[in-house]
């Protein structure tokens, strides 16, 4: 059986995707890879892989007989605004190398897009599946380009590329990697450790969000969906919940009544958040491959607090 390669596997999504793939397909079929070595304790096999090195990407795909790639290696929105040219280089070159390897070796390929692929000119609530995409961040520019490149490799070369536009993702296994929605993870750690949190977004900033078990399941379900059903194959809107920092804090206070939140708004991340959707219209994902979220705000908060209590 061919192997499944996850690039950027030590990150927020990869940590949980690798575990889910191991449970579903068996440890021997999963190859986790990252530029950092933190994956040595992950389930499955781990290799060091810098996706900026095209020869090494080809070598790994060939040597390990890879049939499917989940390409998660990337620079996220807030970090990208601090080093825009580097973020463009990393996000585009790593993708081109993986697309090329998928073409050469006949692999299926999952590439995540984001609510960051939209900009201030896009309707925010709801954001239609097919709409204006004029992002004002370097991250968003790379996400739109990635959606188009994946379409191109599918129509030009027949590569089985697929992708989801993820909202902000909330999880407990790994810390997020430099995004604008990271507050919605940090808040839980601070609430349990210190009983208070200073949020870098304004209290009323509503964004689209999803709990990681739904995100991981969505990626696997999309990769398993019959190809002939997928009209929007590389850029499906998916959504699960919408909230602002004030609403998330109130929900946490239902379980930790002494928890306090205050605000010290970071203008860079606030401007990014203000340009992003508040709610994606996920009707295409529902119709084309049966997407349905399982976690809303209340269920997510209960599970996050209980999982983090065990860990902290
Ligand atoms: P993350 O920052 O937590 O992880 C990214 C991983 O990529 C890191 O472990 C990093 O070491 C690795 N990496 C960076 N450069 C690399 C290179 N040259 N070669 C190999 N590995 C490299 O990110 P994440 O949150 O897991 O996101 C994964 C993907 O999902 C990204 O494309 C991101 O844009 C997308 N996404 C994430 C979210 C979210 O909320 N986490 C939302 C929407 C889309
Ligand atoms: C980020 O904030 O950069 C990510 C995303 C929504 O793409 N979490």
C-alpha cells in the first residue's frame, strides 16, 4: 500500500492529522515530515524535510513510495506580515515543489486554503463559495495563488488536487504557528494557568472558527470523496462556529467563573482580522461531499478545557 506523506507535520494541524491518519490507515502507512525535528515522538514514521529543497521532496516521495500528500508546510498570516517576501517564497516554492512531485509520481494532494484568501471587498457574512478574492495580506495572496495553482495542476496535468478554506482552528495538542486567530487557542492556556488573558483583537471581532477534530475529519473526508462529485475541488468553504473574543470569554466563564479578559489591540492583527470573513457559506461542501461539522462553541469549550486540564 502506498504511503501518506504529511509535510509541516509538527505544526498545529499536522500534529493531530498524523494521529488521525495513523488511527485510520495504520502507523506503517504514515510518513510525517517537517523542517523541524519535533516529530520524532509522533506516531508513524518521521523524516526531516525542507520542502524548499525540490530534490529532497522528490527523493522522499519516491523512496517512501508516497501515494497521497497533505501539504501543511507554510508561514501563517501574522508571521507573514513581519517577513512578507520570505513568506511568499516559502509558501509558493514549497507548494510548487510538492505539486511537481505529485505530478511526477502520480500522487493525490491536499493543500489547505484559509479564510485569509478573502479580503475587505468580500461579503463577510456569509462569504459565498464563489466571490471576490482580493486579500490585502501576503498570506492571503499566497493562498489565492495556491488555490489557482492547484486548479492549474488538475486541469493541465490531471493531478488529483483537493483543498479546503479553513476558518481559524482551535486545538490543544500543539500551539498555533503565528496566525491572527491564535488568540482563540492562547485564551484557554492562560485561563487555566493564570485565570486571565489579554487579547490582541478587539472584543467585538467576529471570525469564522472550527475545532480541530472537525478540521482533520473534513480534510480526510474530502480526500476520500468520489472525484466526479467535486466541482469546487481546491477551495471548499467549510465552517463550524462564529464568535468574537467577548463571546468566547463568556463561554469560558461559564466553566471558570473567575476568568478575566482585557484587551490590548495589536493594529496589524486587528487589520488582518477586519478583512476576513465572519462566516463562510459552506453549502458547496455540504452538497458536493456531505460536509457537516460536529462541534459548536459550547461543545468546543467543554472539550478544550477538559483536554487541557489533563495536560497542564
Ligand atoms: P503551523 O505553523 O502550526 O505549522 C506549519 C509547519 O510547517 C511547522 O511545523 C513548520 O516547521 C513547517 N515548515 C515551515 N517551513 C517549512 C519548510 N520549508 N519545509 C517543511 N516544513 C516547513 O501551521 P498550521 O496551523 O498547522 O497550518 C498548516 C496549513 O494549514 C497552512 O497552510 C495554513 O495556512 C493552513 N491553515 C491553518 C489554519 C489554522 O488555523 N491553523 C487555518 C487555515 C489554514
Ligand atoms: C491564521 O490566522 O493565519 C490562520 C488562518 C485562519 O489561516 N489561523
